[in-house]
């Protein structure tokens, strides 16, 4: 990822329950105080929260982290899997499309 000037950023794993991430395969647990928290279902939502809270407008990051999916059988341990994410944060769409073209051309070579 150094070739693309991306940095490794691991964001907070647990997020408060939200209708934005309320999906039937999301793993939700209750913490000691009674609040409902969600384990990461994907790497995008926690990263979007991280960017919004810190008002970041330029960043290229990559992350390889565990995500969790609720099993269809009630009471089973959630399924764990690794997910890879490469995110580009930019205030201008033109810059984003330029970067994506460069990445695509490098992958094709």
C-alpha cells in the first residue's frame, strides 16, 4: 500500500446501536450499563464515523480487520471473517476518479 501512499488506520470496533447499521446479520450485544452496541458488520461504517467525528477531508487508508455476522441459528457464536478495505477520502470527486483510474491501470498492468 506504500505505492499508493495509503496509511494503516484501525478505527474503534464497537459502535452504538443505530438504524443505519441495523441489519439482520449485525451482531448486537448489551454492555454492562444496559446500552446496546454493535460489532463491526463491515469496515466502512466505523471508518465513516471516524472520518466525520474528526472532520478529515483528505486521507487514503487501508485496513484488514475482523468483521462479524450473526448466525441464522439463535444462540451460536457469531461468524468471524476478515475484511480488507481501501478507502479514499477527498473533498472533490474529480480527484477521487483520477486516483481510481491510476489504481485500475496499475492493477491491469
